[in-house]
């Protein structure tokens, strides 16, 4: 009985401005993330798929870390693999150079597109326009965070038809030096949708939550006057603040905010200045208290 390869489309990419490397993938395959997506800050990113040789992931990162170019890594990995005709591979290196490989035995439609800082590849797709539109979407979103550009590429590929067999799982991996929680790892974003009827949409929802909880504060408002009293009222409604609201940033207010953020996992968004409130914390508080933002 002939075994079918999983139908998959992916993108590997590098953002020089933020020094981030990433992979995004969707497939008619259970839990595609651990199979396809590999990346290491300062080295590059690898997507291995079709009859995936998962050894391409760690081996490719090791070669990239040693200074080999994306093209050299693709050549080295595939040339020493007896099953290369059934493999598909995308690589971006430390300098943003990209390369892809599609084995001649991969099921149609199968192919790839490369550009400055990215490589798109897919097999068992609705047609060549899937990877074409992925590439166009990635280029069109220049200037946005890498994770958003990667998800946008998946959305564009799916809108064109995506996998011929349908959807099942998706994953997003973005790495940056000390980008992980507390700065202990390089995993800036590591999200996986293992089984879902609309995995890319679900991946986008999870990314929005990831940004809420762990994204960098970009906008704050002074915690004073009527806004301060409104915040105290909402915190009191939710059981965090016991005193009567008043336009004074007292210890009880600061403690209530700390307790709220700790309970809702928003402490990463709290700044050092207690007189400034992150806008996303305010919006989340308003949502829970039933107020319009």
C-alpha cells in the first residue's frame, strides 16, 4: 500500500531589523509543528516537509550555526539523503540568504519560491499560486513584526486554495536572542495548533493572546484623575480594590493592580513607573468589567 505524504505549505524567513528568524507552516497532518519548524537565533531557520526527514532540522541548524549558507545547507542535507526525491526543504541563514529544494517525486502541485530573506515551499497544493501568493504577501507586509508577516503568508496561501486535502494543523516559531520568557531562551513566539478545522485562524487568535500577555508595551496612559477613579471602580467591581474610588494613586491601588495583573498573567506588561498604565492592560480590565474601551 502506497503511503501518502502529508500535504504542507510553509515559509522560513529572517527580519534584519529585529534580528528574528522564523517558520510558519500549515498542513493536512496532525501536529505539524514539531516535524517541520526549526530555528535558532543567530543561525537561521529550517522547514523540512513532504516525506519529512526530521533530521534535516537539527542537522541544518548545526550547519547554519557553523557558518554555512542556506544554499550550502540545502545541498549538503539533500545530497547525502537517499530519499531526497521525496523531500522538500526550505532554509534561511544568519544573513537572510534563502534556498529551497523540492524532490522530483513530491506529489503535485509541489514547488517553491525564494526571495530576499524568505523561502516558501509546498506540496500537494491547489496550484503554484499558493506559494506565489505567500511570497507576495510576505513582501507586501514589510515593516510589520516577523510573526505577523509569517501568519499573513499562510493566510494568503490558504486563500488561494492551500492544501488540496484540506486543513488540520499549523505552527509558528520565531526566535530572537534572549527573546524567550525571562530572556532564558531564544523562543520569542512558539505556538502550535495541533488539530483544528481552521488552524491558521486559530493560530492567529493564539498569536493575539501571546502578544497581549508577552508583547512589549508600546503605549501607556497616565494613571490620574477620572481615569484613575475608573480603574479603581473596575478593580473594586472585580474584587481587587476595597476602598472608595478617589483620584489618588495610593498603595491600595498599586496593590490591586499588581494582584489583577498577576492573576491575569499580565505582569510582563507592567512598567517600572506605577503612574503609567499599559493601554492593553486597561483594555483588558475594561473588557472584564463590561465597559466599552
